[in-house]
C-alpha cells in the first residue's frame, strides 16, 4: 500500500509507476548494441528450440503485466496502468474485458503464486511517496511532481483464498536500501523443492548496468536475499517460464538506457536457477520499438501465451505503453 502522502501523492506515484517500471540506465557511456533481426530462435540446454511469434495489441495500455489461467478456464490479466481498471479477464487470450469484481491493493508490478492448498500470494511494489504540499482550501489537489530517484520501493505481499479479496499487505523484507529508479519489476515463482523465489532488478556497486538478484522464502511471506546476483549486463524484467529440476527457462528484456535501445526480448536457460545461459540472439526485436516486461502462462505442451509491453524506441521511459500478445513455442 502507499504508506505516505495524500490523494495527490497517490496520483503522482501512479504516474511514476508507468514511467519508471523499467529501470533507468546505470552506465551512460556504453556503446549502442547492434541491431538484430526481429524474430529468432534460442537453443536451450537440452537442445530444444524456442520461438516467439508476435501477435496483436490487446487494447490495454500499461507495463509489467501478470497473466494466469483460472479454475474456470479464463485468463486473468493484472495490469500496471494509469487506468482505473487493473484486472482484466479473457476467454481466449485475445479479447480482454475489465473484471470489476476484483480489487487489487494499490501498487505496481503484480505477481501471483498459488499455494498447494489453492490459496494465492499476491506480490507487488509499494512506493514510499513523500507527502505533497497542501493545496489551497477548496481547490482539488494536483499530483505533485516526483523525482523517481528520490523514491524508495518495497515488495509487499497479500494473501487471497478466492482471487477476489485480499488480506492487508505486509512487507516481504525485500526493498531498496536507498532511493533509485534502477530497481524492481520482481517476479515470484516456485522452485523445484517448493521454495518460493523472487527475482528482481537492482543496481550494485562495481557493475555498469542493472543486475538480477534473487531471494528465497519458505512461507512466501518473508524473504531472505541470496548473496550476489544471478544475471548482469543490463538484462531486466525477468519472468520465469519454467522452474523444474535441471531445466529452468526465463524471459528477459534489456535495459532502457538510451545507448542500448531498442529493448529486446531474450530467452535464458539454467540447470539450477542460479547460473544462467542467455541466448546470444534475441527472441524479439524491432528497429523502431521497444519490447519489455514479458509475462506468460502455459496454454499447452510446449506453448505459452505471452503478454508484454511495447513502446516506440525513443519513448522508452515516457510511454505511452501498450500490451501486445505473443506465442512462445518450444520444439
């Protein structure tokens, strides 16, 4: 939840969410990355090959989508967006309509994990927004401009038995040590041994670009950060597609630093969730658009529905962002 500030601060923080969910550049002197083809394949550690086929816009603007399938066969999409609608439902993964029956806690970068008993853990990023200046009596309070580098972020967790109502949120123990934009977009997932894991974007001393760190939890409520980081060199927006014994698969985007645009989608493989091999060729790239914040749900053997954000190349940190669909296939 937003812990400080009035209505104006809340609106300003929501604006901050949209503009800063993708982390900012850490190093501003690196050379631009080479442009590659818009569609390619990635070879996994077990010789399987992945392809990503881009679909159409789903008609929703936002970043950091989370998508799951529900017990009734529908898809549920949780959006980080300036719209009042935060939850959308779809029967086919193509046409999404708002679901007013679900009210999410205020925050961004939602991520869901289902417990063995069928209940849910909802993770999201909370912003410690400084209080705004009071407005004139009788006048509506305008959003207060916020410097993203001055805002600290914390990952919160709430529980739900029905995915309609949620418990009061509590801190997970994962948060920024000091303010800065290059932090967040956490993904949570279950490791083969049942441990609940979290992977998120951070910046650490001695690294020129963003890194990905992990944390572990036995109960899904309180997390302990693992030492060091698992991926470096400006890969961001992680989404764990699969976490099985000896076979982990992740989708990643790349830093929105101007020198490294456009943002691309890559596939990474691991045998233990700690040491990752990233394919040298992107799964998805366009010369004039950024692709970021992938989320996925399995729809059949070797096939996943992917929802990701896209924005024009030169508007990587300002938007407007649009959700598009894609199909990830393993052969």
